[in-house]
């Protein structure tokens, strides 16, 4: 597998040795993306263009609009604005 990856000049995404928690934040984001971006809208048969558009829109939503309890029930954008003050 790793030989094939190198031959195709692909960079593998892996945690540091002995640090499985490194991937937890991105795994959580991927779970939210699939649940809220695809399954909620019943997107199962898609094209590359639809996937790219959905991911771009969800990233904008996630970073600027989506309310998060860990940010005192604010969107990340609102939380960042308050942090500047």
C-alpha cells in the first residue's frame, strides 16, 4: 500500500507514532460533514462537482454559521469577533 502511495506521489495522512488522538478533530468534522452535508439532504448518488460544491458550502457553514455548544452556543465567526474585543 505504501509503495503504491509513493509511486503515485500521494501524501498519506497519518497520526504521529503512538498518537491516535491526532486524527480525532478531523474525524469529527468528517462525521459532521457526512451527516449534515450529505445524509440530511439525501445526497447519495452524486458527481464530483456536487461533492466539491457540497464540501465547500459545508466548510463555509461550519466555520461561519453553525452554532456550537463548545463556543457558548455561538457560531465560530461570532466567537472570533468577541475574542478580538
